[in-house]
């Protein structure tokens, strides 16, 4: 008997956790959730170190950020840097995905972001439409005043009096450099400095798997398969029938295959399955099933680190790695909220051999450092993700084309100069030594500053854009309801379909300009909203989807 489920969800990260949980609310469905990395459940001696790392909200268990790095939960993606060697960038490989190992900052999109989404052909994603979804999602006691709603996912803000010395100095220094202090950075289009809303309860990180998967693990109609890599989606002609794992084992889906493997690995799976550019697929010997710009429009938030050694007594092991940030609109784009400073109290990078290519949020500095990550959050430069072969064990080429437009270069200079001003403020210099490898002369010279930026540029791990949500004419892979273009739907069943079987790509959330800051909460919101199509009230074949009226 073939192994068959009604729904197969590929990837147990943010998207997969939400979607699988929502589908399993219908007891007539049988859901398989597949994860390439390990699961942390049930608790055992063998996974105790993993559980401890995932739960400690004070640290970020990624290479380059802590000395407690766990390689089994990281893809270690090779990413191209213009005019430089490859750099190795962390990407989560564990149940819960990035929400299990990232810093947990939970910033919403702005109203300007929603205007861009609508202009790309997504009128259902106006800010008036998305705000209620955030409010129903967030359990945020310090958030929107008077919302009267307690959502599912807990958010916590530190009080200024609770901050470690480095974070406190950042807030005080930024305030004296002209940033207004704001209590709620998630208030619509807010600019200023403040304590970030974070996905934690006390010192415990709260991932999307904690919120959506852990409470439903005992349901009889949901299964989790960890440590298994999906090779491709299987088809009967143009009709998706299931997935094939590395090693050849096939699993069938009677209703839908839902791909939620992120902005790097979702397009890779689709491309290996024959969904993408006919020319590029033919070069690799893959027959094209659907001609779509899968893997195009790749983007990431570039980060330029400003780092220093903490002075004696500046840091305590009880301090959080990151708690505060500042954000504002650039001189080029007033009102857009496109630049951000993130304060790090603790980053740790081990010394490397000459052959290694790691660049972390500490740049290429080793040991324990602290400082500011200077982020360009709405870059113009676009690149691509493309498989190198049909071999699922070979990582795709990832080329975000960092900071190649003249606008992006100007934005990078502006954010670094503002970050340097805060970094060298008396408040921060009282607890940090002088910034490493940058000085006033470099800040004053465009040429020298560009050299510093190029030498230290790294990633914020927010890859996006590879399955764009937009009109077909504007490079869309999916429409505003998540349906893949150029593919017939099955009867009146409104879902995300390729020949009647869904190919819901989690990276479809990542259209250009989707997020202004941390990707987490706009991503979560997007998946929450589309997951409503799987809620029991939407699942009858005669019923409608969330967007059927549009």
C-alpha cells in the first residue's frame, strides 16, 4: 500500500508549522509535516543540548553568534558576495525553522509596505486588511492600546530598567543622537529607538512550532517526519501527486502538496520538479511543467557591522544578545522606514582557517564582540536562486546581488554613518572600546567607507523574493491568494494549485520590499492569513477561499 496522506507539507519552519496545524483542525484530513533537520520532541537525553539551545532566548544558536553553535540545525548556505569570495550564511534546519534559532525580534510591516504590495497587484493586502491579522496573532500586552485582543503567539518587551548595560547605552546614545524613544515599535510606521517586541516568555524562546505544532502533536491526523530531505514533487503529467525523498521513497498526497521550505530551498525544490525557467531547466536536463520566474527577484537585507570589544564589566552572562533597535526613513525615501540599527551585546565568532568563508553579524572579527548591525531593509538590488544540478544534496547558487545599485550604496553609507555616530557616543564608548577597523576618516570619505562596507558586508538571514507575490506582468509566481500562476485549478476548490494540487511556497511571502525590518512577523502574518484557506470553515469543495471575492 503506497504511503498516502491528504496533505503533505514540506518544511516544518514558520510556514509549515502554521499551515500543518491549521489543516489538521479538520479531522477528516491526514497531514504529514516533513522537516530536513531534527525535531526537539519528545524530550530525551540525546536531544537535551538541542532543546537547551533552542529555549535560551538570551542567545542566538547560529554560527558566528555564539560559542554554543550546533551544526546539525544549520544548512550553512554558501552565498555569493559581489567582488568577493563566497560567505557561509546560517539558515535553520530544525522544527520551527528560523523562529527556533533567531533573535526573535517581532516587527510588523509598515503601511508603506502594504501600499507597495497593493501596487504589485495585491489589493487584498492593504494595511487595513493586515492589521487585524496581526492583532489576532499577537499576545502582546504592551502593543496596540485598546485592541482588546489576546492572540496565540506571545511577545515580550524588556523595560529600559531591565536592559543590560550595552543595550541601555545604545538606547541612551541613540536618544542623544536624535532618535526619539518609542514604547511601541510596532505602532504604525513608527520611527525611533526602543525595546524590540520579542518572541519569548521570560528567558524562554517561543518559536512558531511551540505555538502551532506543540499543542497539536497528540492529534491522530498529524504526523511529523524529521531528518528527511525532499528531492522533488512528483507529477502524473501536469498533475502533482506527492513528493519523492532523497533515496527514492515516494509519499502521495490525495489533496495537496504544500511547499514551505523557505526562500532558498522552496525554489530549489520547485526547479528540480520542473517549475521554473524552461531554458535553465533544460540546461540541467529537467522537463519544464510550468514556465514561471521561480528563483528570480532574490533579495536579502544587507547588514554592515560596527563592532568593538566590551570594556570590563560591560557584559553579563545574564544579558540578552539583542533587545533594542532603532529605525527611520532614509533621506532618499522619506516615510518609508527603510533603515535600521540593531544593538548586539553578544556575538562570538571562532578563529577560522584561510579556507573558511564565514562572515557573521560580527563581520570578520573573531571572539566576543558587541556593537551595532547597520541594516538596509528595502534594497533595490535583486539576484537569483538557481539549482546547479538535479541533485538535491547539492545546494543551489544563492546570489542576492548585495548593494549593486547606486541607491543601495547611498543607503548603506547613510545607515553606517548614523550607526557610527551612535557607536561613538559617550554612552556607548563608556562601555565599549573603539570601533574595530573603522574610524572618522573612513566615515568622512565615500571611497573609504565603500571599501569598509564591501569588506564587512554580511547577511541578516532574511532571504526573500524568490516566489514573488505579484501580478503576472510584474514578475509574480503566485497571486495574492497564494495560487501558482499558469496552472489550472481543480474544479471549484479554491486553493494554491498546480493542476489541482497545491504548491504553496512559503517564500512567496517574500516579494521585493515585503519587510522593512526583521522578516519574522510579516512572514508569520502572511502565512497565518493564507492558512485561513485551510481552516475547516473554508475547506468544503463548495466553499470559498479567503480571497475568492477578489
